[in-house]
C-alpha cells in the first residue's frame, strides 16, 4: 500500500493489513483511471479560474496528469500499492508535479469524485452498448430482408398458431432492441449532470466554478443538491435495468433459436463456427453460445437486483456500501456487450431451412382462424364461425385431411356460407396478406417496416454520433488549457 494514506492525520495507527485489503477498492476502480484523470484535469481548470492555483501550476498539473496516464497505460504503476484510484492518481501526480498536486483536492471529496468518474465512464459505456445494439439491429433488418416472403408457423403456448412471415418474426426483435436503444439514450441523459462542487455531502466551501468544469467535461447540467448527488446512484440502477432488458430480449431470441435448431424443428442452421461438440457423443452439435447468452442474462438481472438491494436501506449521502456498485456495473456492462457482439455474429450466420419451414406450415391447421374469418366475411358471427371451423378441423383430424382437401359439398353441411372461394381464402399467402391491421404480418406492412427499419437505424446512428460528441477528450483539454 502507499506509504501514507490521503486521510492520515486523525488516524494514528497503521491500518491492520486485513482491514486495509478489505476496504481497498483499487482492483475494481482502477478501471476508472482515465475518468479520474480527466475529472482531475477539469477540476484543476476550475481551481485555476477561482485563483486556488496559478496558470503555471495548472500547466504543471495537466502535464503531470498526462504523464500519470501514460505510465498507467504502459503498465508502469503498481496499482496494488494504493487504496483506490483517487489516491493513486493524486500520489502519482504528487511524485511528478510536487507541491501543485497537493492543491488538487481543494474543495473536492472522493465522494463527488467517484460519482464524476462513474458518470464519465457510464457515458462511454452506454454509447458503446448503443453502438453494438445498432449493429445488431442492422443484422436483424438484413436477415428480415433476405427472408422476405418466407412463411413460417407462429406459435402461442408453443403450439402452432397462425402463419407469419419470417421477416415479421425477426422484426419483432427489431422492435424490442429498438426500445432498448430508447432506454440507452435515456440512460445517457441520466448521466449528464456534473457532481463536482458537491464535495463530501454539503457542497464545497470554495466558490467552485461548476459552469466552467461542466463545460470542460461536457456535462449538460450541474448538481442541484449536494446530498442527493453524493448519495445517489439511480443512473446505475437505470442503466442496469436497460442492460437487463437487452439481455432478457436476447435471451428470448436465443431460446427461440435453440428450439428452431432442434432436430425436431430444424427450422434453422447455426454455422459450425458458432457451435461446439460433445466430449462423448460424436454426433452432437450444441448451440452453446445461445445457451450461454441465455445464462448470462440471469447474471445481469442478478446484478440489477443486487444494486437495487444495495441502496434500499442506505441512509442519506455517501456510505461505503456504495463501493460495491462498480463491480456490479462493470460486470453487467461487459457481459451484455460481449453477449450482443457474439449473438450478432451468430445471427448474421444463421440460415433458415426454407424447405423444412415450407413443409411445416402444411400441418397444424395454421389457416383455421382465417377459415373462421372467411365465414365472418360471408355473414356468420365470429363465435359461430369459430365453432363451425372447430368441428370441421376435428373432422379433418379424424379423416386425415387438410382443410383445403375438404369438398365444398361436405363443407356446406357445416355452414351454408362455404363456397368455392374458400380454398383461395385459406391459402398461406391469403392468410398472411389478410393481416393488414397496423402491426400485422401482411407482406405490404412488413415491406414498409423493412424500409422504415433502415431509416430508424440511420436516425440512431446520427443520435449516437451526437452522444460520442458529448464525451470529453483528455488530450483536447490538456492542449486547450496548458
Ligand atoms: N471507493 C469509494 C467508492 O467506490 C469512493 C470513495 C468514497 N469515499 C470515502 N470516503 N470512502 O465508492
């Protein structure tokens, strides 16, 4: 550990080594080194503007921080020698910059510093997750385009229900991940408030130029209440909810694909490069990636629950319990990003077995609802039509027939409304194209959704670009203020 704690003074005894190890957070928060450095640089700019440090001292601090960053990136700093990332940056800076570095914590606390680090980190993480989600949306849209026109069974209760376009099925996940994008944009906004100036809990005793620091760090707002700021982590809970929702939807997609990949279904072919074999059964080709994504979704959801539980009983302002939030955040965001990436690669290489799917839609009376709708259009009430078709289907099952194989004369025994145009009405194509209500699977609806998906993607890309522009750049700050 560092020779001297930044909090030495009142506490005389050297820390017990187990206590020191237990309270240390460096192995987790070292991930925030770049944010701690950029936050410190901006804070120094703020200190200079209120005369706590001189221009010359600011120059020394900024170039010192640049050196600290370079040393960390070259692996030349022993992280384990420090309690946390804040003391590491301050002490390493002190070694390089001397006295001016000792002024950098004026009116600042690790309590507002850690929130600053987290918010800056989260902005990057959210933008990165959004970038990956857009890539996934593109792949979904491309796949949906490739299989334009292919009809498959839709299932409810895992029973064959009605015919649907494969594109419509795929675009249902476009909608889910599109809402995921909406949440990510909101998550980003929740991180757009500068915490510096809040200090330990009641606000800084110096007239910190938060307007200037906000500008340097590209935050949109400044904190309105110091107690709220140092004691709040809603932005993490909300982001973890956003990530959990992405994972829940990925997991459901995986579950569908696992089922579609079974020998019993054989609707899809997963590329060999994304499958694994069995150590004992030579014939096996397992969809492990899909299973792992499904499994990891449980971990991310667990992290959301953990972080919520972490806060429910905390008294106001900072408590050390909060130190645990970072492990949960880092773990959830890295697992989610990895899952989106690998799932996207797997999805891009999936092939739908058109022959098997086309064979599958022949059984299961997928057109039964449309047969009832046919009678309704002729004048029958829907409830009667439902009963009539139910009886016809039972007759078909008992006689091993399909609906289309029923003779008109026989059908007329069930309802006078049956006629020769019935056969056309229950063709798969007719069933699909009858679903013209908004959000239905009619080919023209799906085609316009496909087109719209490209515009949605363009819009997300433009919005994401503007998010990246709201993430500060250390080199630019140094060059502007040195
Ligand atoms: N390591 C702390 C955390 O991760 C930040 C410092 C908190 N301040 C304190 N007085 N211990 O939340």
